[in-house]
């Protein structure tokens, strides 16, 4: 663990989406250069209401909603559990919050599903996503799904 990472880790929390935080998640914004790389949170939240295996969470930092993520609790393509969304509001990026939240989500996925493989797809031009997932050990085996590339973390 890098110096300062422990402090961030203790300040980041995943909270299941609920009546108090869903709207805050809808108002979070991406940086301009990230537009078009990820669906709006409102679309993801609506999708989770029609696909009950999708598990949406708010990302809290110091008790404030600063991000959103969602994963699938059933196995899908590539024999893995998929991370569907992860985003941090543009005002809270580059602080380690996204990386910490992703680690917490991986732990949650493993605890809830006993996952042995986690997969995430993202737009190939999304350099931030590429750096994040590579830093956590996800590997690109050349899998592509439409406009997205898929990277894999074997547990």
C-alpha cells in the first residue's frame, strides 16, 4: 500500500443504491473528455431495476456521494462476473477514489458470488479506465464486444 492510500481507503465507502442516494448518483458528472465513454448513471440505475442481477452502488468519499458503480451478480461471457459501470464525479477524480472503490467492489463481488474471474469492458480510447484496470491486475486477452474491449482479472 502506498503512503496515503490507507487514508483514502478509510474514507471511501460503497453503499447500495437507495432512496437517499440514487438521485445524487444521477447528478454526478464526467469530465468533458470522458463523455461518450460510459452510459449516464440514470440509464444504469434504470437498467438495474429491470435486470435484478445488476447491483448498483453509490461511492461515498467522506460521507458524500461522489461516484457510482454497478456489477452483475451472475456469471456471463468469458466465464466471469462483469463490472458494468464505475465512475467518479469530475471534481473527485485523480485522488485514488476510483481505484479504492474498484478494490472494494472486487472484494464485494468475491464475497457475494465467490467469483474466480472478474471482467470489465470499456471503450478503448478511455485511457483512465485502461490505467486503472491494468494497475489492479486486469489483463487484455484481445476480447472485444462491439465498441468495447474486455479485460480480465483472474482471482
